[in-house]
């Protein structure tokens, strides 16, 4: 069994259940400290390979995931793995797609779609969930 994230580590969001997930931007350097055990990368094009287990989901910048069923399944797996592993969600900048995915994860963790956007903006980044259609996607997710 691996350890999860330190609550004060950069980009770490504590979900309502007490599980931790890290959000980050792939265009920025990897934060100091331990690497993730599992990551979901949300990009329009395949990201560069990483040293840990990762899954790429096609999601063009400012839009929505191309395969919504695969996105939901991947988030469910990530939520389960967050119990005992360091998990991460990342996109190019770390705000729009990552914030939207974190909000959807919060929905799976028990919040309503409307609560989830505010929760992620308060506890992760005020820039999270950038577009109106991303907010609508979260409100209908689950």
C-alpha cells in the first residue's frame, strides 16, 4: 500500500470523503515531492510519457471530454485508487479541464453538481471550470 498526498502539497484537493487528489498543469514543471502512482491526463493530443501509470483521455482545450463514458469510468477508478494511492488529474494549464474533472470527481464523492464547482473553486483554484459548458457538464454529471 502506498501513501496518499500530503494535504498541504501544491495542487492537492481534499475531497468531501477525506481522500486527496492532486491537480496540475502539464506545461509547468513537476512539483517537488513524490510522484503520482496514477494520473489521468486530459489533452487534445497524446501527452509525453511519464514514469508512473497514466491514462490519456482526449479532451480539447476549453471543451468537453471526447468520450464521456471513458471519462466517467476513469474518474471512478481514480476515486477508488485515491483511498490508498497518490492520484493526479492534469491538463495543459491545470484549471479548465482539470478543474472540471475535479468537480466531477467531487460529484462522485457526494456533492451536487452545483456545489461541486464552488467547492473546487474554493479549495483548489478560483480559475477552475473555465467555460459555461464545463459548468453545465458538471451540473449534469453523475
